């Protein structure tokens, strides 16, 4: 059971101590007390404030706490990441936690490159999970693949019109397929897949595991070329570069997989149900170790959007404290970067995941207090108490 306490000024009374918490909000559950600190502070300043109140910057020890903290911050309409404890390491018990890339607004810089040498492909399928920024309109590039001899080799584009569903179109070797409404432009997570074959130029578009459009004659003169640049979030106007913010992606993206064959309807439907990529023909599997992420692009680690929409799960991951800042973050199959010098950990209430930001950035924070023998009493403050 969680209790929420909110007012302009609160006094927290322990047996022999009175603290005044101005413009702060508390929530409690059986083992800990959390305090939201709205003051915009650097990470060190937030940590000192928590320490002065006999607490520390919060850590998340299990999935229950992760979800309850997310719910609490959303109840306060907190939408921006807040500071939490720095030395956090994640161990997965299952495959439900994933790297999420946050493209925060349009940019001609933010991108991620796949560190993979692609062969020539006579067939290809690309699947990913995306969340389009509901405040962004116009054209948006989910991914683009270019080769030295042809820039617009393979690309997935979106057209975002206010009040209308997201429209998607596939482009192959400069030939542009039709835009098709795929799902609501609602800021929610959606899965999408595109597939193509040089045999007759057959192509198909899927959303949330179901086909939404298909056709043929979309370039049948050759393969998708080898040794190209596969870039997320940007259209390439030159080989591997020349990005334009007006055509960039704004939103979140995760779990992009690539196959060198054309997956059929049943396989894509089963992947949506099972939250697991088909193994046959898989040439690229989503992993932080095979991505080159531009430094201003936010990286978060959180529950898979597929798993998050399923029924209640057992604990998927466990957070534990580390003794050294230089130890890398691990999960079952990969190692992702630990915070670099000057980077500290944030918690994002929108995704329920955590990320990294420059420690000198100004933002709110979450303090954590362990429940002791002293009882917590909350009363309205008066001038004599203050």
C-alpha cells in the first residue's frame, strides 16, 4: 500500500526531530520512504540534500518498486527524468529488459549506427518497436540504409499529420512505395515490420503483428547492396551523413532486428505474441554492443515494450549497488557502457527505465529513506514549528 502526501510545505516529524520540506511530495510503502525533490539541482547537490535529511538518492531494488515509482511520478505529472543513485547495476532474470533510444525532439545530429557488415540481400525484413512523439508532425525517418553507389537504398519513412494515424512507406533503391495508415499517433509503443523481395519487387508492411499493406513491383532489378551504412533516426543525403532535422525521427526506438529473408505473416504474428525474434535468417539482433550511439542521443534501459503490455510478470531484473564507478553494466548476454566521467544516472517516469546525463545538469531528484523504528508523522507546519 502506498500513501501519497502532498502540500506546499510539509513537516516530517521523527521522535525528536522536525524537518521542513518545502514544495516536496512524499510517498511511502512498507520498507522505504521516497521524497520527490522538485528543485533543479546537479547530481551532487541532490545527493547532498538527501544526505542532509538522513537519506540518499533513491535506488530501485525490484520490479515492484520500479513500477510504483513510475506510477507515483506520473501521478504528479512529472514527465522529465530525475536523478537517482549513481552506482546502479542491472542483472536480467529474463529477456524483458532492453536498451531504448530516446530521440528527444528533431535534430540533424542524433542518430545510432548499426555496427554490422551487411551482405547483398535479395530479400530482407526489418522489425522494430517505436513510439512516435505525439507533438511531432511532418516527415520522419525511422531508419535509412545507404551504399556507396546509391544513397536511398532502403528506408522506412513516416508521414505524421495532426489528428490522423501514423502513415508509413517503404523506399527501395530510390523507388517510393505508397504511404499507408498503420496505427494511432498516440504516443504509445507500437511494433512495425517491413519486408521486401527482389522477386517481383514484393513488399509488405506490418503493424502490431498484423499486415496493413502489401504489393509488388517495388524495385526488382537487383539486390539491396552490401557494405552500407544502416542509421536509425536520420535520412542520409550522402553516404553515412548529411542529416536534416526536418526529416529526422522524434520519439523512442528499441528492439530492431534484421533478417536476410522475407518473413511471412504467421512468423510476424507469432513474434508479436511471443516477444521473441525468429531465429532463421536473423543477421542483426538488437544489442547495445553492436550500436554506435551519438553522444547527445539518450540511452535508457527498461522493460521491453512488448513484455510491459503483457500480463503481470515475476521480477524481471534486480538492481544492486556497485563498489566502483568503472565496472560495466551487465545483463545476461551483453555488456553496455558504464557511466563515463561526468555522467550520472537518471530515472525516466515515461518509460520506467534509467539513463545517463551530464552530472552538472539541473533536474529534480528522488530521495530514499529507510524505514526505522521511528514512526513517521505528517502534520501541517505553522510559523512556530518553522
